[in-house]
C-alpha cells in the first residue's frame, strides 16, 4: 500500500525507474516516448550527462546556503547568463523553485514597486480568460481557467480577465488577423479605464498560452499594442513564460517572437529541464532601482530560493541550450513536427486546428470542423485520449475545457529538443493509434 498522496486517488500509475533520452521506462520495462516533456519540462531529455555531472559536483561542494545569509557561485553565474540573453531592460533575477512561485513573486513585486514610488492606489491586476499562471492562490487568481478556479473562488483575490488572443475561435468573418489582434488588445485599455488608470498595477499574459488552451500564439501586432497600452497608463507588463520559454517556442525567451520586452518575466520548467526544481522571476532595472532606492527589501521569500544545486542545474541547462544550438533546433524540429502533424491529421474530420511555435504544438479537436463545434464534455475525449496514447507508449498532454474551462478538447505536444525525425514519426504513429481508438468512426 502506498502512502504517497497522488494527483488522483483512483489512478493506478506505473512506477518510473529510468529515463533515457526522449524515453521514460517503467518497472516492467515498458518504454514511453515523452511527447510532452512531462509538462513542457524535459527539454534536454532524461539522461543528459553534463547536467547530471553539474548537479553531482555541486552537491559534493555545497548543497545549501540560505540566501538570507549568503549568495552562491552557481546562482550568480546563472543570473549573469540569463541577463546576458534577456530582452529589453531586464536586469535582475529572483530564483524560486517553480512556476507558481515565479508568478506569485511577480504579482507581489508589481505591487511593491508601485508602493515604493508612492502609487499606493495601484492594486488591480488584469489577466486573460483561458490563461494559466499556477496553482498558488495568487497565481490561481490571475489565471483565467474557470475549472481550476471554481472550487477555490471564495479564497481568490479579485482580478479582472479580458479576452484571450485566440484567433481560431474568436476572429470574426471578414476580420483580418491583425485587426482581430488589435481589437482584443484594446480590451486591455477599456478595462484599465473601467477600473481607473491610477488603480491598475499590472497586466499578466502568456506569450504562447500553454496547458489551458493548447499552444495558442498571439497574432502579429497583438503584444506590441499591449506594450503600448501598458506604457501609456504606467501599468507593468508581466509575461509568464513558465511553459513556453527557455527555447520551447524556438526563441530562448518566447516574447522575442513578438518583438516586445516585459517589465517582469517568469520562467521555470525548461530552466531546470527536470533535473532540479527551479524557476525565476526577471525584472527590469527600473523596478529593481525602485526597491533599492526605497526600502531596499523585497518583502517576499522562500527557504529554497537561489538553491545552489538547483541553480547549478539551471546553469548547465541554459549553457547546453546555447552551446549546442538547441534553441535553433527547437525551431527547426518544430517546423518538421508541425509539417508531420498537418500531413497526418490536417484533414482529419475531428482536427480543427494545428498551431503553436517551435516544439510547442497544439491540436484542437472538434465534433464538427465546419462549425468548429467542440465535443460534448460528457464524452471525456481528452481523458480518454491521454489513456489511449499512454497505452500506445506516448506521453502527451490532452486537456479539456479548451474554449471556456468546460467545453473543448486539445492535445499539447512539447517533446525534448533532442528528438530525431524518426521520433517525429513515432509521435504521429502513436497519436494516430490513440485517435482511432477514441474516435473509431474516423481512423
């Protein structure tokens, strides 16, 4: 009998005993292709010798030093490396243990920044519907996924949510892609004016929406308009790249594809590639200077921030991404994966949209392609697909509630950057088996 509290008490999970490249291996010896990198985590695969050596060396040298007393060499080196590559005026790195901690820290820093400047009325955060920013209460409040929020709603702070940039479903007939993006971006200005410009502290968004909607990128010009609005009203722009950053979308920082730089940027997942739990919040020089020139103390913190072993792993991961050309490989192999998905499923009667950037790809499933009508949620399409793919030896990331938290189904793919062209074929073959099993009327 297990004493582990699992994610689902009725699940009977195999035990992972080894990882080898793009594969996980269970106690029975079955191999599973990790087509989602767990949750877009394992960008280097599961047995990277250089990262393993870096972790082992750091544990043998210094396992832990509390940041209330000391900094550490790997934390300093990783911060320097990240800032050397970061967009815009990002200048400081605050290390945490994961994505939810990063977005939670970002919200608190945004509030304190305005307080340090005497803007005490700025208290509102605006985010987007069908976003996901983490599971701690502040991050969950910012997220716009109604299914995740529902039972905890009485505990959540009040955060406004505007429309996502979700072209497949929401662009009007006769409306250009650009005009659609400007229209939904302008909802931010309308919400700022409704709340009162002097009361809004930040807008938070994912450059490419991940788990909740399935690799949805913004249309051209959307984020540039968002940046203009934030600048006009003195609102901080927080970009959540926890899932889509660190090379996943073909750029080290996902926002580079949109030609914008945020005031605060959150990363995790691919930063540690699964070898250690680590995340980070990067902030601009202006924000840091406001704290340094004011109280000097960011009123926040966790025991394991800046953990030496975690930052040593992160340093080895980012060096690998840069030195081995893996960010460029993510872009190149992402194009090949997309082409393979289009060739195999582009005419499938229940595949409505194939989208994404780099090795971050989404497949939206529909009951009817012409009307884009989603399946009845009662059919449990996403859950059944996850199970069928797993049985076929493919780990992927199907989710329900794509449209509004209840309706809609999608599959998210985020394989390791080291995958081969033959393994792209393995993904499509095993996905085809799962689709044929769940939707037998359309093999």
